[in-house]
C-alpha cells in the first residue's frame, strides 16, 4: 500500500514539475520576444509530454524498459478513449477541421509506425524483441518532419490561432519556476519508476501492465484536466488538438529518445494493446471525418469511455489470470 502512495506522490510531483517548467519557460520566452504561437508549438507542446518523457527515460536508464513501451501505448489509449470520452460527455467536441486535419494523418501514421516496428520483431521471431537505437533514430526523424510540417503550416496560415495566453513574470521568478519544475520532474520520475518496480515485484505483475494502466493514466492527467476545462469553456479545438499532439509526441519523441538512451524491450503482452491503440485512433477518425459533422457527440463520448472501461477490465483479468 505504501508503494502505491509513493507512486501517486511521484506522479503528482512529475505533473506539478511539468506545470512549473512550462510556466517558467513560457514566461522567459515571452520576455525575450517570442510569439504565443512559437511558445505553444515548442515549450507548451514539449511540456505536456514531460511526465511521460521523464518516467520513460528514467525507466530506461534504470533498466525497467518494460515500463517505457507500456507507458506510451497506455497513454495513447487513455488520451483518446478516456480523455476524449469524458471530455465529450462534458460538452460535444466540435472542431474546426483546419486546426486538426493537418495533424491527424500524423496521428494515424505514428500508431502504424509503432505497430510495424513491433510486428517486425514478431515476424522475424526475435527471441527478445526490442525497439533498437536505430528504430529510435527513425522515430526521431519522423518527429522532426512533424515539427517542421507543423511550423510550416502555422506560419503559412494553417489555422492555428494565437492568443495572449502566456504571462510574463520577473526573470528571477521565471527561472525559479524552471528550476522547481526540473527538480520536481526528476524526483517524481525516480519515485514513480522505483515504486512501480516494487509493486510489480511484490504483486508479481509485469512492469508492462503497470505502465499500461497506473502510470499511463497518471501521466495523462495533465491532458485530462486541460481537455475537460477546454470543453467546459467551449474551446473544443484545444481539447482535441491537445490529445492528437500528445499522442504524436509520445510515439515519435518519447519512444525515440528513450530507445536512444536504452533499447526498449517489447513485452509480447503489449501486441494486443497496440491493436487497441490503432482501433482507438481509427474510431476518432471516423467520429470526426465521416458522415456528418466534425463533432464528437455525447453518445460517441460515452462509447469511447465504455471501451476504455472494457479495456481496464481486460487488463484486470489479465493480471488476475
């Protein structure tokens, strides 16, 4: 029980650390004359993925690579089924396609690339399948292409709005926030990884399952809070864009960097979860781009959330079994 307390405390530290780092870095960037658009595409975009990033990198360094892939796949599933499901229940998610359709192909593509990398190891019959450093370079290459594409569309009038959302604080206060953020991320990440390993050993559960469930949902909390608040304020483009961008970052950036730090072991149990990730992405595509409307209705939100609950039950049965 104490390990779970440490795990959740660590995840809270990671989330708060990311918040402080984003606030401090955004304030400094604003102070030095960077536009809201550039801040949003760089500092804030990276910041929302920092919890997953820190947990994954530290897990790889500490030799807990099973946590890494489970964390990324679980976060991607949670982002679509849990976050968008709950958010649509708060308010139907109507989206201006000009803000999302240019990013959406990368969402589907990133999911397919990850499944192909995993399937390649399965087809070749590798005894201990893993995502290699070469695979990591490939993922990072796609990430750089995505960043270039995003900036290009933004500066060519791709429909991304700019608002005066980022406060300018005194330099010392901003630097203090950045330092607090980095410290919180590091300590929280270490606590999360260490306690997750301890829980897995004591309960005889695969670390991959811990990554898929507890850590994945925990590190997705910033996206959940941001999306629900955005939907409540009728800023539904932000809610959907937040999830789409986060999933692309998780796959290309976090897995890319983590596999460069240390090759990532592929637990064979994760193949079924990767399929669920693909299905979730396809469902999101169908709800937004077919038939009607460019909106995720409350009924569709309930459907997504129901699938998430079934997925959680599946994992509980898998652990018990």
